[in-house]
């Protein structure tokens, strides 16, 4: 089945102000650092991350909202869907996209697409993943290492990966979110 999620991260901003702008509210806190499908937020180092996990929730973390939020600082946005083997990682600043990398592996192992000034570190990571793919048997292998580019580079940037434990040893609060109702 796999993961289907979208998340965005920004830093140096007030949590309550961000949630208000996104029209979300905190409705609970998880006791364990494991979450099911749903809508969540967490603070990790300097980053505030909002996660829409699962097909019923990922559409609530919108690319357009990430762009709007970047009027107050950079925003990293990730969308990934293991069922279609598609992903996108983008960085926004001053209300516009600065760069992105997209991947569509629905027809097998492919090359990602880069737009804008994608950091050299992402290209270096891609070269490493291409070597892993070649060792596994190339495009005909039963594994697609290239698909992992977006979440792996997002992990380097933010320190968060949707499909891994937070692993810090310290308790990181994970808040359950819900859309705010209009009055």
C-alpha cells in the first residue's frame, strides 16, 4: 500500500499564526511518536511541519498554501505517493517557487525533472541514488532508488521524513489538527 502524503515546513514563525493562516486548529497531542493517517503538525529543531498523511488528508496540505506562506520566510513542500511512485519537492520564498524536483516513476525508473536553481546537494544525492539503482540492476530492477530523491533531500533540509521515525530520543510533540470551522 505505501505512503501517500504531503507536508510543508517553515521556520522562525509563530505556530499559532501559521495554523490560523492555514485554517487549522490543534485538537489533540499524540502520546507516541507514531502517527496514522490524518492531519498533524510537529516542531522539529527550528522547523514547524504540517503533515497531511493518507489519501483522505493529503489534499489539505496544498502547494498553493505553501507558496502563500513563503511571504514570511522559506517554505519546503513535499508531496509523495507510493501507489503511483510520484513525488515533488519544492522550495518557496517571497510568495514564489524558487526550485523544485518532480518524479513520475509510474512507468518504471525515470529521471527526475528539475526546475529553477535546485541546490547542488540535491544533484549530488541524485548521483548517489543513480549508482544504487545501477547496482540493483538499473531501470529493470525490482526497486526504484530514484523515487527516493525527494523525501531523502527533504530529510537533509528539514530533518523530517514522513516514512521514518523521528529518532531523536527526545519526545517531539505531534499535534493532531483539524480544519477550523468558519463562523
